[in-house]
C-alpha cells in the first residue's frame, strides 16, 4: 500500500523519531537508474547494499557515527532515498559540481530539501535534460528565462500553480500572508501541498507505515564533511 507524499510534508517541522522516520524527512528520487546506483552515487557502501537490513535494526557504532542513515526503495520506475535530518547529504556537493551526484541526460531527478534549521525549504528538479532547477517553496519553477526542452518542467510548474502552491500574482502582491494562512487552514500547509503535488505529478509514492516503523532497508551515506 502507498500513501502519496503529503503526509511527509505535513510532519516537516516535527522532530525526528527513533526507529523510523516521520518529522523532517528529505527526499531524493531519480527516474532512469536503479536504486543501487543511486545509493552508490550518494556514497553508500556496497556491502550494505548487497546485504540489506531494516532501518529500525541499524546499530550505529562509533566508527560510523559521522555517516547519515537513510531508507531507500522504489516507486514505479523511480528510485528514492529518504533522510531524516531535514536535509540531504548531497546538498553541499551539488553546488560544487560533483559529477557523481548531478543527473545526466535521460535521468529525471527531484529532491525535496526541508532545510528546517535555516529555511527556506527547497525544491530541486531536473527534467531529464541534465539542467537543474532549484526554487524556494512558494516560487514557480518557470520564472521567465528557463529552457524547457522536455516539456516536463512546464507540467510540474503548472501542477504547483494550479494546486495553489504558488501565491496569486507571484512575485508578491501583498497577499502572501493571507495566502499562507489560507493554505494552513484549508490545505494542511504549504509543505504538505508541495509534497502532495510533486508526488501526484511525478507519480512517486512511499509506504507510510513502512517508513514510520523503519521497515525499509537502510544504508549509510557519506556527506561532504564526513
């Protein structure tokens, strides 16, 4: 059973839980490569991938305390990784042009980076042409000068706008506080709406019970400062 992605966004500002994940989850997903390759790009260790254990059964010893545990899985033809500390390990590498992390031609990528500790939350999307688009939550993907060779950028952008995840009259027209208040009252907040829209438009689902109870397999990722 799958549960969409909205629930992840709705729990963004809750503290991380033990034994599973619910608050502060970050998602990285790629369509076009197998999940093992995604894990290797994120510097997971091959022995863990070949002999997986459940996230809830992980015992972090002192020699791996600098690494970040993740859950991983597949949804249709998407491979995904979930991290629990409101950020993604690849985030700093990305902006240093780390070729192993950047998507290639034919690899559609999406990342939802909660960034709770410093804000704002970020949405990263690459439609399969190797271009990467990064926006703050509440901004549109198409802002006037982007090249959209695949047409996918426009589809996701229209989904976000139509869902109400972009304020009327963007950028700014004095309505942003009222817009945020309306989202909080009617849609469960901007974070829930962005996660829901991304999941529905791109066709990504994750099994909520398995994530919350830590039943998905675990891998340890090496961040840029490990």
